[in-house]
């Protein structure tokens, strides 16, 4: 998905060239077909090639993935997810300040509603 978001509509070979990992053509094709069945991408035919394009917004997909992860692995508890992330990563003072700013902003917006 990242390659499609960065490059825009791409053929399987173009996606392959945009990946850091070395994957087989058929592997990438299968992944794109699976993403299409999940309504994340669509394709158009160009001669013998298919050009795939993302049809879901990156931020929206991230939100969905985080919600599912939180629900499945952290019993729906965002604070458990955050605690796990903080425990697993050596966060810099700047990163911790950014997290605190996000939490403060969220608290402020909830007070206003």
C-alpha cells in the first residue's frame, strides 16, 4: 500500500521496484489481488498489465488498523496499547512531549464538547 500511496497507480513491476524487500512477482500480485478483494485497491487494464491504485486513504486505514489491534490484543484499552508502545520503545524526551501534547489536546477538545 505504501508504494501505491507514494507513487500513485502502479503495475506489479512498478510496485516491485518500489519495495525494499525482494519479493517474487507472483507474491506481489497475490498481495495486490488480496487488497483488491478487501476493497483497498482497484485495477485497470493496460494492454497485458494491470495498473493498481489505492482507493483507501492512508490515515483512514491506519485508524482502522489501530482500532482492530486495540480491540483484539488490548481488550479495547487504548491506555494498555499506549503503555505497551512506551515500554517497547526507548522514547526521546521530544517524543514523550509530543505524546503529552496529543493527550492534552484530546482532553481539551473533550472538555469543549
